[in-house]
C-alpha cells in the first residue's frame, strides 16, 4: 500500500481513469473542516428545521424536537434511531476527529521544536470510534426523509424551510468533504510515530 503520508493516485491500467487516491491527511485542513462542520451541527440541532402553517396553526421543530415528537407518537425505536444517527454519532465523529487532528498537530509541531515525540492519550480507541461514527452517521438519510416530508406536506399546509434544514444540508456536504480529507491508515501511522516517545 502506498505511503499514506504522501498523496498517491490509483488509476485504471486500461483507460487511466482515477479509481481512488490516498490523501496527505493534512491536519490543518481536517481541523478546519471539523470546526466548520461543528458550527453547522450546532445550527442544525438548535435552529428550527421547518415551520408548518396548517389552517392558522403554526408549528416549528428542531432535529432533537423531531425525535421527541416521534417518541411521543409511540414510535420509540424510530425516535431513538433518529437521535443516535442524526445527533449523537455526528457529534461523536466531530469530537473525536477534532481531538485527533488538534492533538497530532500539536504533537508534531512541538516534537519538531523539541526534537522528540509525544503520546496522544486514548488516540487508538478514539480513531476506531471515529471510523464507526462516520459509518453510522445517517444525516443524508434524514435530509432526504425531511425533504420528502416537506414536499408531501406542501399539499395540505404552508411549509417554510428554516435555517436548521439548510444547515443539515451543508453538514452533509461538509461530512462528504471531510471523509475525503483523511484516511484512517495514514492517521494510524502518524499516531504510531507519535506514540514512540524517546
């Protein structure tokens, strides 16, 4: 496997079309994307997603509020699924990546300055947690479901898309960009080098 610390492209031997690439795992880029995603996550969770006006009655809800409404409607498993996959796991993913990127960036810069490496506590379990959280974060599924619901509700009510839903859409794009900006194998190698303290 190519060195994950350097950029490498895998191309089709027949037509030359790109099939994949290994990324540089630029920590400053990862950290910037994580911080931007965290802002979008906060807006998406605390700002209203939609406002529905049905015969003069106006109702708006947030992401967590939609999970609560599902719970109160007797759909506890769906409510728990929405809460875990659209709120908890994205937060875990962003938190673990922020810790790993910021910690490794600090270690590598300080290590170069002092001529030695340092250990990043809990880095291994947190990198595994980030991989699992990335795989199980289902914001794009929630977004598609919300858009379908908005289209269907427009037949019987006035529906205004609010800033929370736009933030979720932006977060889906930011997560896709973030997923293409880091590679677990490369981070594992850098964590391994950082753990070999002298």
